[in-house]
C-alpha cells in the first residue's frame, strides 16, 4: 500500500498536539516506564528540533551545536518545533540523504520513522492522561507497515519493550501497540 507520508506527518503532529492540549498532569506516569508525561513530551519535541538541521544536510555533530535548550512551556515548544519540522519535510526532496546517528538514510525513510514514532507516542500520551486513545486508522496502518517488518529487531534495538502477545485477529491498533511493547489491556501503574 502506498502512503502519503507528508500528509501523515501533518496528521500525526495534529494528533499529538491535541493530546498535549489535554494534559492535566505533567508528572503522570506513561507506558514508557521511566518517563513522566513531561519526559515523554520533551522526547518528542526534542526529536522535532533535529529535523530541520538534519534535512539541511548537517551531520548529527553539527546539528547538536545548533540546538538550543527547550523552554519550560512544552506545549509552546511543541508548536514551534512541529511547525519548523513540518516546513522542513515539505521543502526537502524525499530522495535526498540524511545523516542520522545510526546510519545515512533517505529523507523518505527518516520521515516514515518519525511519523511512526510520533504516532506511538500519541497513544502513550493519551493513555497517561486518560484521554481518547483511538489513533487515526491511516496513521496506525502506516506505522504498522514500518514496524511489522522489523518485529524481530524491535526489542533488540533497546528502544522497545518486549512484544505483548495478542490474538492475530485483534484490531490493528492493538497489534501495533503490542508489537511495540504496549498493552492496551493493562492500566498504568
């Protein structure tokens, strides 16, 4: 299936922004065991800070030198960096190479990775704040198309918990979350 990843990036950012706007407790725990809501949002905002620099052709080392510390108003920081990342995605050829910390990939590959990451963390944020956990079905399908082929290496990467067993006929969102170590059936601690 073909996806319009630029449109999906915009949608993923809208979904994450809606969950940020609904935060009632910045110190609440999240499905990411070691992170509070503040930590989770900081992580996703931080990922967006890198995008314009890396898409401009900078190396990770050069980009690091251009980053400024995040401000205390993480919702405002999200809007700032989401906007600059979105502009960068739309102005950079998808076939161009980008230098990441672990490899050199195409802009299209980096975009797919970022959309999938924001999608998963949108659910994490919704779960942490007791908000609507239903993700946009197009985002779920797109993220599944990225994560499912990597199922054997996700946990080994150290970025994801062990997959959660779910039935093969479970809804796609349930299977996606389970693949990334998240269990919809288990409440937060």
